[in-house]
C-alpha cells in the first residue's frame, strides 16, 4: 500500500467513532466573547458585561453559549463517578422548592468557579446567566444519542440535559455541553472543540439526537422507539444540512446481496463521499445519482459490510447505520 493511501486510511479509521470536527466558524458575537476574561468574580459581573456589549436577545443568548463553551470544560471524571443525589427533608411545598433552588444555586456557582461540570452544571449555568440578562430559559432533561451502540438500544433512563431559551418570542434549542467539545475514544479523554451547531439548532437535527422526558417537543414529535431506532447523525451533517431522506430507520435489515437505497441531502457526485467496509477500508460511492433532494445511491449488503456502516464526506463522518443481516 502506498504512503498516500496509508495516511488516507489512517484518517478514516481515526474519525469513525468521533463527532466530525470541522474548521471553527466564529460569529461576530463569538469573536467578541473570545476576548472576555476566562474568569469573572461573579455571574452578575459576566451578565452585566454581556448586557453592555449586546443589545438583541439573540446576541445575548449566543454570547452566553460562547462564553460557557469556551471556558467550562466537561468533567469526564465526574461523569464516570457521579455523586449520589443529595436528599433533604421539608415540611411543606414552599420549603421543598426553596431547598431545590439552593441546590441548583450551589451547582451553578460550583460550575462557574471550578470551570468544569457535567451537563447538569452546563445547563444550570446557562439558565442562570440567561435569567440575569433578561432571557426566559428552561432546562430540559432527557435521552441522547452519541454512540454507535445507541442505534436500536433498549430504552434507558435520562442521561442528558439541555436548554430551551425564548428569543424574540420563539423557543430555541441549545446544547452548550456539546458545544464545548466531544469525547475522543482514541485518546480516552475530552477534546475542547467549540461547535456552533448546537446553538439554535434546527429541531429536525436536534431531536434526532435528543429526546425530552416531558414537556413541549418544539418539533415533529417522534416516538421513543423511532428516536432510538433512527440513524446516528454527526456534527458535519448538521453543519452542512445533510438530512437523511432514505432510509428513515437507522437499522438496516437486509439479506445478503440485497441492495439498500440511500438519499442524503446536499451531497453531489463530485464530492469525496465514502463509507468504511468491515476492514475499515474506504469505499467510494460511485453509483450515485443527483436528485432534487440530494444524492441517491445504493449499497449492496454482503460480507464486506460490517455491523455498522458510516458515511463520510471528505474525512468527516456524516451518519451511521446499524446493519442487521437476516
């Protein structure tokens, strides 16, 4: 194998289990926030700074997102060994709500001062700063899809939290935890990599990766089964608006030799578009036909296809499917 082909294959192998990484696209708001101090004495001081620099609700909400994503790191050690929930006693509903608020305030301040947290800390801090800048914001808890094993898994308890914030009388979806970076399976650690795609995310993409426990869905409501059985999308799919038109399910059930049709938005025949076979070798899509809705192509399901099939645009993962051979 030539050196060029070896390097190319190495790139594919090293991105298959990662969120796709792409060149950072900072907005005008992000560039201003990048110049902010990494630490402020109080959350009120930070909120006052944001209020002075930005007038619109949208820019304020984005500034909060950016500062948290730039400065708060995901505490993977705490994720692996979570603390036990704190219990407390109360005499009436008012006292209960007061103690809950005290715990939330403690979480917010710990996140702000330590510069590290899991998703509950990220969302609590975002909600707190949003409130200080005059924005209405809520924390939503639910399920999430981040790994190949999540495709078609059995229902589990809540494992994630995110925010919705009202901007110009419209609720927007925000996941600042995922905006700060991702977990690198090869290195076994978190990688700080600012991603703007989880600020005001298109609901179709957001709810392909998030399923709320309750409350307003803010989009076309799927069943939990449809959510769990859907394909796994990566950041590049959201950034490039690569909606998966076909197949709808993330679980491909097929007999050996059967052809499965795919249709992905905003992909062309001239793109470097591939999937990895069982040997982790890149296989270029060569039978694609450009349609109005995107690139249509077929894959033959045979012994060369692994348990999962992941498609790449250049060296960025787009979407993964689970393969169930009949």
